C-alpha cells in the first residue's frame, strides 16, 4: 500500500511509464556492468537522487520501502561470511569478503533502479505498459482482477473486523481465534459471490471473453523517452568506463 | 401508439435454489419515458432489471424487444445489451478496472468501436457525471458516491437507448441525489428511456412519468405517476405509505386552505403553492 500511495503522489506519476521503465532498465544494465565500488556508488546515488529529488518521493517512504529488501540483502551477506574450512569445520571466514562487497553494492544499485520505477509508477500504469509490450492477455487479465480484488477484499476484511470488534469478537484470545476463523470462512463465500457479481456486471456491458481497456495517452512520451534514454546512456557510460 | 421498446409478458423466474424471483409479471416500457419501479426490498425489482438486460432468462413468459419476442442468441444479447444499459446497486460489484477511464472504456471497447471514438465517449460520459477531472484516478481511491457515478459513466459511454438503474439513490447524500436527478433529467430530455428501481414513493412521484409497482415478485400495478400514487390500496399492498405531497395536499384541501384540484408532485411544489397563496393575501378560516 505504501508503494502504491507513493507512486500516486510522485511528481513523475504522469510521466510515460515506458520512459521510467527505460531509465530503470538502463540503471539495472549499468549496475550489471559496473565493477568498482566507486562506480556502484555513483550509479546508486544517481538512481536514488532521481527518485528523491526528481520524482519527489518522500525520503521516509523510500527508506520504509527499501528497508525490507536491504535487510534481506544484509542477511544474505552475513551468511556468506560463514563457511567450512579445510577440516570441514564451520567458521567465520573473510575469504568471501570481495564477493560480498561486490554483491552488496551491485544489489543495492539494482534495488535503487527498481524502486525508482515502482515508487513513481502506479500498478495500473505498469499493467498498461506490460499490455503495450504484448504480455499475454490472460496473464494481464488475472493481474488486473487480482489488483482490483485486493482492494475490494481488503475493504470487506476491514469492515468485517470492525463489525466483529464492535460485538466484542476480539475480547480475548479464544474469541479472537473464533472470530478470525468465522471471518476466513465468510471471506471464501464473499470471494465467490463477488466473482459471480463481476461476471454478471461484465456480461451486462457486452463482455466478449477478454477484458479490454483503453490505453492511457502520454502526449509527452517521445520527449520523456529521449530524456530517459540520455540519462540511461550516461549511466551505461559510467559502467562501461569503469570496465575499460 | 407504436410497439413498446421493451416488454415482459407474464414472466416468471425461479432461481436455481428454487426461490421465486418473479411471478407472472407483465411490464411495458415505451420509448423516451421515465419509469420508476417501486417496491419494498425483496419485491423482485433487481430480477426485473436483469431480465430487461438479458442477464436472466424467464422460466416462463417472454421478453419482447422492439415488439418481437427476444431470441437470446449471442448476437441478440449483444444487440440488447448495447441498447439497454444496466447500472448495478453496489459499485464495488460492477467496477473491476484499476483506473476510472479504463473501467468506463470497457463497454465501448466491447462494442468494437475505434480507439478515437472510445476516448471521445469516455470523456463525454465522465463529464456528464461530473467526474471530468478524475479519469486517471484509481477506482479504490474514490468515495462511494464517485464510484457510483463511474458505474453510470461506464454505461453512458455505451450510449444506450434505455438506461436501467438499480436503486441509484441508495447510499448517496442529498446534494449527490440532486445531482444524479439532474443527470437523469438531462438524459430523459435527450430521449433516453430511463427505468430506475426505488422504494422511495416521494421520489417516484416527483420524478417519474409512470410507475410500476411490485410486491412479492408480482408486478401489481402500472400507470401514470400521479394516478398511481393516489391509489392507497395498491401502495398498501406494496408496503408503501401515501406520498407526503398527496397526503399534505389532501389535508390542506380538507382544511379549506387549498382549493380542490390536482395535487402537486412534491412537497416543494406544494410549499410553492402555499407561498403563492400567502403573497396573494388569501386568509384561511
């Protein structure tokens, strides 16, 4: 939800998703090519600053979204510090330090590229981009329905929890377990009913077997793509210059 | 009079669970008129609307469309649903796209229209419901009233001849009800036939040309709004009290405040009549 609300609030909300995707993709490519810590630092700084200063993503939201993957990265790096020695005993070893450093820096730069995209592009725009890139219709239809149903079901879940709480459904552990069980059972029925209702509603609007939606128009797309491409070229140049 | 646009002839409907939805219901819609389908909860109003859009098929009886019995072929259903739009009561059960403009474009795209035409229709439909600036908002960020208007826009964008609305006023606050009524008036002026279900007799009398009354799955009476609203026995059978405007008017006539004559269709109109009396200096006993 935080990712989604940041994307809607971002200044780049109405920038063509193709331009933002190109920028993120070249960022990923540059992070893949770069070798030295300095190059990784520059790339990460560029990508993070683009999101924070360019797209005006709030620093607090950025950190909150970045923390879980960074935590995962930290855990992975820590496990690489432990390994068997020649006698087969497990111990802390520094042999992997260069690899750990490289992996951590590259992953961080790649994470920054990805966050730049998802924190500025709402899910519906990403889906529209995938549609443009000719992703199979069935997969997209499922994604659209899942996305919409996520909010519908969350609202239904929250309302039911409130209704149960109002009638002391969560007064103690025993009742809380019982209420949660009842709610889970009820949600199954609700999912079924809502799925049937959506099918009926789609039929009423001449549903023909595929969910067709109007693609959003981005009048500035060409200019934005050019800017993204130029920024991408700069990042790739930094990475390639690092290799040479 | 020309052939009715849509007609249910002695339609009964039994749901798969064995419950009776409709029982020998006959109901007619003429071109360009405003209809209210009046009845208490569970009277079968939604079932009637779903029959008129071809979503449900009569167990017995027939649906007539343009004077001909409807054939329920795939092409026939497409034609019917292109011309007869249905807005559901609960917006969360109708909206399934992530963005407002995507959802509104769903129907027109299903009609196979060109993208340019679809874009034009989406803009016009959103403007018509007062959501012109909300095209790119996510559906889940909208209020209940806004979602309801998106639902209406989604059907308007298909430019139907007949608009069916299931309890359109339910859950809307007073200003939004006034806005929606104005929108329905504009549509009716453009020649769109409108049928809406309601259990508000005052609104039905104020707004509709004709009223169809339902009770327990039966279509018990149909007729011009003012005549039907005066039939207390019919209203009583449908669990309705007499409209406030008529009851007040009758009392004021009995008191000698107002002369005998046709009753106004709303309390507001009645108040206007009383204020006019005050200005002319009429005094009462």
